[in-house]
């Protein structure tokens, strides 16, 4: 099967979150199973600069506000699959965040920037742009690529099927209704049962309505988003799609995240020989200017600093943690109020709390390897990768029981400890008191080194590779292709 993966970012070139990790890891895993996989990406500076052996596939002329648009094809340095790149300098050649301007607000022309991505994906899938390669299936990732599904639905005779993956339903690609004319779509999609959403245009809704099949990044999140608590107003649409929605748990790149081979960390180690873990902890304490105390449990956070990620819940529990003698290191950036609160905490407790604002990939590895506990207290979490990294490194996750966090971490209650199934700490209520109660259990278990190491080894034995995920996606692709042949989802429906 020939599959076109369409996304706005890819690791290691452009990354704002887990989407990039998935787009970087899934295509090679599919290729290893015999799927002919290629990427389509916007020509952001890092992407355009990494394209080697480029040939011009099509000159598309002026469109979507750009005076010149071309479709290029080549190989991306650091990405192990062939790729198409949209060369539209006016729309994409901007440094920094791919979605936000220097002022921290959305680029005002994001509608055109990602409308072009969807248009090009659909026309490539329709065989109109590259006679050398025509995909049988289009896999659109998140709202940035969702309009591709609507374009395909406008032409139900097109053979290519579509799969749409929700990486985070909270980010929906909402734009003023008056800008609809800029999309190049039929007016038939602009109604409440189409892509109109509370007097706005919703890119996300286009994917949910018109893809042949829908996936999201964990089984629990697939169930959650059909409820009002997690559905972000789209739960009715998702319930209507019923069995068309699947939850496929993300994987972890075992070559990139492996404490036995990781060159970014202070010492290598594995489950059979954990001595290097202590060296990593001491090195992390030195790096963040904290006292080197083996007896103080060290919490680590690598996260966007947003209310979704629940860092305010951790802040609410932090005074009691500090009073007991624990430590905390944080790497991340995001909402100004959370950044300021963490700065204040670090200023008040310089011997126990340390902060690095910003994201640095090697430092992220060092935090995951050096901390005793990796904290992911999210209000909602489609999948989460950080807790999986923690498991691989024997850094026990402390998580809320939502989404992929619930699917990947087994709480260290007495029954799980006795059965040697425990891999971390899980709490339920989105409240600082619940985090504090979980941290008290962390402290109690940390005082029992033999049991703590038992849980570490069980955590490190967990496998969340991409091979199984790739097999599930391949089955979903076959299902979508059959649905396209028998019940195409056209806009005429």
C-alpha cells in the first residue's frame, strides 16, 4: 500500500510536541512492514533546509495568498522516508514556532497556510500533481492537515481513502466564518452538519466528518472524547462516527530513548545494572544547581507549561513536598502565569526547586534519566510520551488517570506491588490535594529501596514500541480503503 502522511511538523526538524515524534517515528515503522510511505510537509525553514536531492514536482503558481507555490520532492536529513515539501516562502519561511508569531499569537494567515497543506495533500492523493507516485491512502495528522479529508470528500470518485488522526482535540483550527471563501471548498460543506462550528470554520471538524476512518493516540482517549468532559464540543460528531473511531497507542523510539545507549546522559545503565542511574541523578542536581542528595527524591518535569498539563496542581502540592525535603527540576515554557509561579518557587526554595525555561532535547533526556519521578499531572492527555520515556529510564511516572496516561502506568497500590505489576503512581481528581496524596505515597515507597527498585525494573520492562502501532495502523488503512470502495464519504451525503 502507498500511504501519504501529511503533517505540520516532524522530529527532529520541527517539534512543538508529541505530533512531531509520531510523524518522525510512524512512517519508518510502516516502511519496515512493507508500506510505501512518504511525507508531505509545509516548507518551514528547518524542513526546506533539510531537503536533499530535491526535484520540482509541480509549479502551482499563486494561491492561498502566496505569489509562488511549488511542490518539491526529495529526502529530508534525519527523517528516514522520502518527502514532498510545499515551497511557499511567503507562507512558510518564518523562524520560530510554526504556528505562532514573535508576539505569541497565532500567525494571522494560518488559515491560508494550512488550507494550502490540505489542498496539496488531496490533489497529490488524487494523482494530479506527481505522475511518478500516487498514494492509495492519505493519512492526515491533526487539524493542520484536516482539510485534505474534505477535499477528497468533494471528489468521491477519487480512489484514495483517508484516515484522520486526532493528536489533541483541544486544538481545533478555528477561523472566522467570513474567511471561508479563502479555503477553495464547496459551499456544500458550510453548514452546522458540515465544517461550521459555532459561527466559525473548524478544520478539526472537517477531518472528523469526512475522513473514511478516524484514529486517536490512545484507547482511553478515544472513549473520553465522545463525552462532554473531554469532547471540546465535538463529542456528538465523534459519537455519530461510532466504530469508525479507533484508539491506537503511540510508541516510543527505542533507539532514541534508551538509557543503555543514550549519549546525552551522564552514565548509561539498564535494568540489570542500575548504578548509572545514581550518577545521572547527581549530574542533574549539579546541572540545575541543587545539592547532590541521594536521599532526597527528585521530581522531574519536561512539559509545555499550560493548564492542560496540570502544572498548577503540582504547584499547589509543592509546599508540602519541599517541607518534607524533596526536590524538583522543571524544563518547559508556556503560559506566563505558570512560568512566573515556577520562577517564584525556585527563588523561594533555591536548594530544592530549579527551573529551565525553554526546550532542549538533550537536557530533556538528562531530566528523564536523572529524576526519580517524572510528573505528568495532566487534566487531559491524548497519549503522552513523557511518561513512556520515564518508564524506559526507570524514572517512575506520577500521572493523572486520563487518556494515554491511564493506558500506560500501573499504580503502585499494595495489590499491584504484591503482584509485581506496579510501574508508577496514579491519582484521579484534578486537585492539588490528590497530587499531594500521591506524592506522600512516592515518599513512603522511596524510603523502601528494595521495593522502589522492584518497581523501577518492572517499569523498564514495559515495551511501547512502534511495531505494534504500525501493525494497527496498517489494519486501519485496509479498513479505510474498504470503506472508501463501498461507502465513500462525499459532501453530497
